[in-house]
């Protein structure tokens, strides 16, 4: 396995993701949108999953205009989706593609920045549902089509506040601690059994709408752009990381 610094500087071959079918949640904006564009640029057939169809359509148009393989738009609300909805998704992917080669869990919500003693229960439930439970249910339902790939990669999104508890990060931090644990448990269960590997990426401070929500006074130009952290995403979604499993990797190891 490459070192964290080497992964962050990874130069993806032009055909790295050729003919790979990759699904990205939260693909309409921020890191998800950027990942979708980069995956398509490197040959992937991208499934654009998200809640806002208009945003997904813009990404779709950008991919087609740049000469990428025609993507698929899959509207889904992670807050309200059930296990049945994910099973339907799995069946549709199986029928259309016969496999799934990559799954990037990028979608997530911040919740409140407030002490836990003041945290609203309804917001807590929503954050845990979107950031943890939905990702678990989707991965579980898609495992049969992932197992049909010769080299499938599942990538969860974590955070530094999911490794060391910090004040006022509330349910978001707790959800990322849960993601870290889920990746470790699931990866260890899959180790040596088949072609599916599971890892996590900590994007670090990146210029996204969630970052602006968390730090409204911050100068957006002072943080890294989504484009700058794409080497880590491409590495984990491509075949060069076939032996990497159960890792939580920093996209910005120097920060």
C-alpha cells in the first residue's frame, strides 16, 4: 500500500476507471459533484445519486458535454429511504449493469453546532439516519451487485472529528465515529472472502457548502478545493488500491 502522502499525490492513469460502474451519493454538489466529473473523465459510468434532481441534471450535462460515458441519474432521499428502496436500487443495477464496481458514500449533513446538552433529538435522529444508517442500509442492499465485480470498492466519508471528540460537533462527530467503526468491522468481515474492499476518506478542510455552514466567517479561498483532493478518491475507487481494505485515509495528510 502507498503511504498516505503518496496517495494524496497519486497520478491517476487516464483509463483508470474505464468501464467501471461507480455510484456516488450527494453527486449534485461539492465533493460528490467533483468526484463524479473526475470519475467520468477517467472512464467510469457514473450513477449520480442525490436528492435534488436539478443539480444532478447539471452534473449529467457536464459529463456528457465533456465526452464522458452517459451517466445515470438516480434520485433518492437518504432521510426517508427504506431497506425496500435500496433493494429496488440493487435489483435495477443488477438488471442494467450486472454489477457495481464502486460506491462512494459522499452525502451527509452537519446538524447543529451546539453542546450535546442542548442538542435537539429530532436533529440528532436525522443526522444519524443520513450519515450512518442510510449508508449502512445502502451498502448492505448493494453488496450482492458489488460482489459481482472483480474488484469492487466501497468508500465511506469520515472526518477528523470522528477520530478525536471535539466540542460542539454534536451528532455529526458521533456519526463519523460510527462510520470509522463500521468501516473497520465490515472490512474485517470481508477480508479474504471476495473482491469487495471497504475504506474511508477524511476529506479535510475543503471548500464545500457544508464547510461554509460549519464555518460561516471563514474565507472560502483559505481552504482546499474539492479538485485538489481527488487523487485520494480516484486511487481508492480504482484497481490500483485492490489490496487496500479497512483503512481510513486523509486526503490532506499535511494539514
